[in-house]
């Protein structure tokens, strides 16, 4: 307070008698002229050189604020104990003497004011519902983990009633935006909420512009991710989440269908349509230096619009206006491009037939040569992954044209692989079972897991141009043609022991990819759940049927692993002779056959072999036949 002619009024509201008593006992009491708010509002003698300190309810503060705008006197706020939002928004000190010192000694500065339908907005307005943009900011580190979880629970409870509404926005420069949102938060400066923390770099107390944040989650999954980012994630990233739009303008006209409630400073004021306007430098305001740190020197007439993640097309707007879907709905252009590619990939073309034939030859020869590199080359060349992914989309959307066309292409490829490999196996004078062939004869649940992961990767890569080249890696991981070539070899040799497990491995891969890719496309929003339910149910049922023999094979694998870990690299002593077991091979027949090599210093007698078998039976606790080759090491 530098002007000796300046009069200072302490204006108190109806519930501020206790505050008046504190002020009258403070060291600044002699500098103040106290006045009850009703008396003050009737007094026209306040000049623009005077200073007023107001303590009262939100409504009473707004009344004095309007008078300050009309008569030009400077104004300071004194917060009551329960006015936490007022205190945090305007950085009012908690200590009474300190808050009085700031109100009396700080220089007044011009402050912009936000109005809605000519009513003053102190800290913020909400159109509709926008949790947790309206919650106290969780990113400032002052909120405990328990309070964060409470915020999350409260926001999740609103999921049941959260709905997108058709909204039309018009800025000061007559830019029109038609979109859909569950709610809009409008602020003029930092009010320490989730909204202000997201728009921090754009906020200022005297730039003549308001900031509007639109909450428009495209799905429940999108909303939950947004909650996680806004409540728990501590990040310096200044970009807005996809579900949040941002507008900075001097004014904003809002229309909605249906009309939405408009909450101003925590109280319902009206319904849409509404008009928000910022009056630049409307009042001379007295506040702490902490509040004025928001002042930015730069000034620009440009409006800021960040709406890339919000629905803008009529299809997107109409889709999100229904009950919030579980997963995000893909845009029309995104769906159209992908669907056209999948239809093309699902067709049986000469290129597909040629590549299928060549890849089968490579795979079959590689299996006979026991060459992993040749087999991998066949995996890269094989075109079978594309029509399988197309089949997944056909299953998801119940599109019979796409489904049957893709299935026909897959069937053609399967027949080419089987008969090509069978012909090669029949013509070649080779009947030895190589390690590469044997590797395709023991499908289990682990192979189904690989197929499921590959299906997710294939669908994701198909929808992302940047990583579409990763389909080659997916093809190597899941290995579609080598199992078919192995099954074809089984046909050529007339051996069902080879054909059945190898073909089961291919079926496992096919079913796993289709089911996982369909589910991934669903999560990406390429079909509503209601439409996808039938196809996904069939795909899941087939996957469960295929999983039965895979489970039996997996239990056998686990059993063999336990036996091998018991026997291999073990040393036994029989009649003073040391026996080391190596090269254990298990064969399942009417009784388990254990084939192995004994490394000994002298051969064992028949009696010693029987004694050794009894030792093993006690360890394995099961009957088995033993086939032994004794090798003398000295």
C-alpha cells in the first residue's frame, strides 16, 4: 500500500463474523475500514484509488467483483477455512496475517475475467461431466497414493452413466467444430485441477483467452487409459491424451444435443446453449507473487485448436453417441483401407499359387537336408499368412464373402503344400527321419501359445504401415509351411504317425492365429462386439477342441521332461561299479521304453543290470522296459 490517499475496506459476508474478529485483532486492523457486504454494495463512494479486501461466500465475492469492474477499485480475496478451491486457485496464504499482508502491500495488476452468460466464473466451469479433469490435480505430487485410488474409483463409478453428446462449438474467430464429448471444462487460469495441469503451458492470467478441454473417450478402454495417465502417471510430456481436445480462444459458444447442465464454481447455473467470454484486464487484482507467475509476456491473436483425437466425421459422432463401447471404433477411412487390403490378400491369384508351390519345395528339401536355414527361407517365401489374417477379419465381422474367399485361398495353399511334399517324398529314395522333421511331430499347448501371440502380432502389423514388414518375422515364428510339408512327407511315406501330428501342428497354428487376430481386430475397433460375438464364439470353441490333443501332448512332454531330468547326467553305483547315463531316449508304447547309453569302466553282468533297473524303478515309481548300450570308457 504505497498511496497515502488510498482507502482500504474489509468487506465481510454473512458467515464471516469470526473472520472479522480475527482481522480486528490483527496488526493491520488500524489500516482497515470494515463494512458488511450489504452496506458496501449500497455505498457508491468507493473510488478507483481505493482497495477492497473481500471475505465471503462465492456469490458474495462475485457481487463485489462486479462492482470492482464497474468502479475500478483494486480487489483482494481473503479465504475462509473451508474455501480450499478459492485459496488454491488464487494462491491465498493460509496464515491470516500473511494473507492480510499480501492484500495490503502487494501491487494491484490487471486480471482477465471469464464470464458465462454475463455471470463471472471464479475458478472454472463444467459443461456435462468430465472426470477427472475437474478433480484436484494429482500430478503435483501433493496427493497421496490412497487419495489417487479414491479418485480412480470415483471416476470409474461414472462409467455407467458416461455418455458422449453431440456438441457444436463456435470460437471467437467463427471457427465451427462439430464433435462429441461427455463434458467440457472451461478455465481462464490455473485452478489446480486435472484440466489445468494438462493445459499448463497455455494458461495465463492476462492473455485475454479462455482454455476449454473436451473429454471424449472413444471407448471404455480409452477412458481407463486416460484415467491412468491423468491420475497416476508423472510425465513432463506436454501433449494431450487422444481422448482430450483443447481450444484456446477469446470466446466459445457451446451447443449440445441433448442440453447439458452447466456447473459454474461448483454450482449449477444453467443448461446449454451457453456463451463463454473473456474480458481482458477486467479488474485490478491484488495477489501473491506465486499467483502472478502465470503472467506470460507473449501475446497472440491466434486461436489454438487441438482436436485430432476427437470424433469429427458423422459416422464417428453417431457411433460414440451410443453407449460407450468397450473398445475404440476404427474410423471409416482406416477401416476402408484395411478391408480393401484384406480382400485383395484373400484372393487366390497366380502369384499366390506360384509362391506356395516354391515355398513347399524349399521346405520339403530343407526338411530332408536337415537344414534350418533352408526351412527358414521357405517360411519367408510362403504367402499363407495373408489369407489367414483375412479369414480372421471375416470371422470377426461375420462377412461371408471375405470369410469364404479367404478360406478357399487357404485351402488351395494347404492342398498345394500337401500334394507337392507328398510327391517329393514319394519320388526321393529317402526315408530317414531328420531332426527337422521330428521337430514338427510333437505339437503341444506351447505351440498354441506361439500361434496366439503370432495372431496378435499379425493383426497389429497388418493395421500399421510402419511395421507391416514385421509379418515376415511373424511367419518365421509360427512356421505354417514346414508342418504342411512334414504332413505331406507323411502322406508320401504312407505314415499316419507323421501325417497326423504334423497336420495337427498346422491346424493349431491356423486356429490360434485366426482367433487371436480376430480378437486383436476387435480391440482395434473394426467391429462392434454384438456383431463379432458369433464368429469369436465359433473360433474359441474350435480352439478349445484343438487344445484337447495339445494338452495330452503337453502332459506327455512334461512327463518326459521329468524322466529325462532324473536320468541324464546321473551316476549310479552297482556292485562297486560306477555307471553314468547318457543319450536317454523315451519311447511310449504299451509300456514306457527307456533307451540309453551306459558309460562304464567294465561291463555289467545280467544280475547287475537287473539290480540297476530295480534302482531306477524305485526312483521313477513306474514300470518300464530298459534298452541299454554299454560303452567302456578307460
